[in-house]
């Protein structure tokens, strides 16, 4: 349920809090001094960047009311400092996660306070919520426009702060913070999962169905407050049943277990003896990796997304952030469960929860997904558009006996089906290219080449888009994703090649359910159409012939800032033309981190027949030539906050 009510009666309360907030980071009085001369104001701003845990190495950019910019990088405590001499308030401060795990955080400073001390301007989940309430759309990055930013006033920031404090009243009280006058922007804090930082741990910013942001508490994620300039003091979020640092011991325990080479129940007491994740008793293997991949992994503080009860036991959907120095960074989603009897660790700390896993006997994951589809051809129904729905990953290597699967749950009017693909270079089941009412039997395959189910679509022009008739990967009608609960559970049934059921699993979607309209708020990267890429996607050119590999380049710059979501995978899909004598699609993926060629620009090479795990599935299978009846597409993929993001450029001949 999303709640948003019109603001009433807040302005009168602002006068009561001017003196409480006036000297803090939300902007103090900058009038003349007692002598009549202009008052001295701060010449620098600084604070802490955190989303529960400190964001280390985050890129911080300050934009002033004229559009001028200054930058800094956070230190090991998430702290930053930026000189502002000669710059004009209001300021917008944006912090981009160095690992790309979370979406950018923002903060605002309406006025520089008097005095020579640096102005405190934290950049956190809470300050981002305040910034969202200064916009009509609920998208805080709208403030990056100098015209919009210049309109920000001290009273407007204070109104948003009071509104936020009211929403957080229960959570503030739980953490020993007095609601009156609490200023998330200007109050100095330590990112140690207590006090103000515990409040940040408890709440999350989730994408609203049609874009913008909503604020939720992990105690009751069914109540999401839409954030925009109409948000009022109508909802008080619930406080959780456990302290914010209840899972803190897990970070060090998991890091030590990874170093010892095991992430199984031998990693006691952090991993439960009954642990099962995606068909494996090993945490790493359950997420498509190996213990060797995690040999040098460093796990950060777990983030709880939602508490719930299952089979009479208190459980939680949690996010486990990790970094593998010099290799990768990411998150694992799993289930934690409260122990009947807490375990006392050697240092005296009490561990009251461990990891139980999603208890699925099969490897499967379901995430929210949103796409931007750009077509280079002129076919009537090839309309540039946004599409959204669910990404359903059922890897074939991890499920050797699984031939097909059905999925039911919120947002799905009828079961949707996945089965073996008619393609090489793919490593997962694909959605059916026709409507099925029963499990398919071998040798049936799908030509759909996708595991992205679409329940919403929106054209980017005046041209209308009509989904292909009788497909298994489009909803019959575009739905309002706002009716789909956050963290919905889906039932997945698995079948063998004879149509016999092998079992079923219950899988939670850790992302926000989105309508296609939310695509307008996604920070999309831009595929650079250099000569080679243009030829590769244009019939009749030199590179339209068969190719075994293709080098691709893209930009992550938006308004001269490196804000686009980080691309973690690049894929090419190529379908042969009608005269080729073959109907087999050839896919290829890039492997490893892309090359950062210049600021905000990246390059990688995609090889044909290489699947998403970097495994070569065939040795003589080039991308087929782009001829009549065939197609080629380039897909730039990434994810943030549990949602998969796909930027797709395609030519259908």
C-alpha cells in the first residue's frame, strides 16, 4: 500500500522549529552581523555519506545555484569535505556509491550558516528523502537542474524535515532520539548502527511504481509513503522488532568463513545446519558462484529489507553486501532466522539470528526489471519504449533435470512459463513464445530469447506499441504495478522433459514492483554509436557479416556527472535471417569488468557463444549475418536496489 496525503497545517509548525533547525545543516541565518557588515559564512561543507554503513570511496559532487560544480571522495569513515568559497547556495550534494550497489544519495543545503566552521551536510537515505520531498516527481535528481535548485528555500527544507521526523517518530524514539528538531542533514553522526545511523538502517528508499521514491520501514514494508512536495504528516512508520545492529556480527563471521574456504553450515554459528539456498547448502554456490570466488571477500554490515513470520518463526529478508578487492562488489539476498537460543560468541557478543536461506530445492531468482528499448529500424511496431515486469532466472547448469517451469504470484493473471531455449550461448530457461496451459514436453523449445516478463509498457513517442499476440512474455494488458505488494512471494513449479512435476519453491522478489513509466527516472547509460557499432547494427555494411566478437563502448555521463547505473554485463543476441538455413539464435556475453577508457566512458568485447558465466558453449558459432528476417541487439545490464536494469538497442531487418 502506498500512502500520500496532501500537506496541511505544516507551515504553521515551521515557525516553532526555526530556532531548532536554523543553525543546522538545513541552512542557517546568513544575514548581516551586528555591525551592519555582511556576516562571515562557512567556506566549506562536509559530512558523512552513509546508507546504514559508511560509503567508502564514494564520489561526491556539489552543484550550486548557478550550475557550478565541485567534487570530493569519501574516506574510510564515509566523510567528505568540499570548499565552497565563491559558490552560490542553495547547494545539491550527490554521492555515488563506488561499488554501484545502491542508487545515488543526495542532500541539500539551502543557506550557508554564519561562522567559519564548515557546514555539516550529511548525505544519507534520510537526506535523500528530504530532497525527494522538494520535488513534484519525488525524484531528487530533478534538483540537479540549476533552475530548480535555485528555487529551494530554507522554509521548504525545514517543512520537509519536520514531515520526515513525524514519519520517523516511533523509530527515532526506539533509538533514543528526540523527534523535535532532529535534523538528518546537519546533525553530526557516526555510521556505527546506533543512534541516527540505526534510523538509517531501519528505513529504505524504494522506487515508487511510476517513478520517484517511497519511504518504508523494514518492520512493515506494506506501508510505503510516497515522497514528493505533497507528502504530509499522515503516516507514522513502525519500529522493527529488533535493534538495528542485530545482524552486525554476521559481517565478520562471513568474512572469516570465506577466508577459510567454506560458506556452508561448517561456518557455524552464522549459517544454520538447515541452510538451503537455490538448491545448494553453500551460500556461494546458491548464488551461482563458488567458495573460491569468495576467498578474499569482505562482507559489510547486513541490511534488513523486511521482517516477517514463517512457520511460526521470526525471519527477515536481508541483503549481504560484499567486496572482493580488485575483482568485484555486489550483494547477496537471503533469509535470516531468529535462533531459539542465542549463541554467545568468543568475544562475548550474543548472536540471536543465523542464515537459513530461501529453502528452495532449485536454483531460481526473481527480481523486478525495467528496460529501455531503442530500435534502429523502421518496422511499424518497433516503437522506442520502456517496459517493466519481472526478471526470472532459472540457470540450466544448476538445474540439469529441469526442462520447464511455471510462475504464479502478484501481478500475474495466469501462470507464465519458461522452457529450454532454441539458442546457443544462453545459460537459462527462456519465457515461452506462446501461451501454454500445461508443461511442455521435449523436444519443445522457445524462440523468445528472453527471461524478462513484461507486465507494463510505455511508448517514448506518439507512436503506439501493441504487444505481439499470444506470447508468453507479455501480459494480456498493461498493469498498474502499484497494486503489487513490495517484496512479493512467487510460487515456481519445476517440470522435467516429460512434463512431470519435480517440485516447487517460494521465491521473494527483493526489488520494487515497477510500471513502465518509472523508466523516465532511471539514469540510463548511452551506447556510443561509433563506426563499428553502427555497422554491426546496420544491414549491408562490412560488419553486418558474420562476427565472432564485437567491441562496444558506452557512456555513463548524465549532465556531465557519472550517474548512470554501472553496467555489469554486456550481451549481444543475434538471430539469423530467413535465407540462412538456420534458425538458431547465437548469444554472447562480456566477461569481467569493463575497461574505463576515459571519465564516464567504458569499453568491453563480447564474444559469440560465451554465456553469462564466461563459459564457451560452442567453438564455431559466430553471430549470424544481419540479413532479411534476422536481428541483432546490444544489451547493457546492471542492477541497483534489487532491480535489474536493461538498456537495449536493436535492429530488426
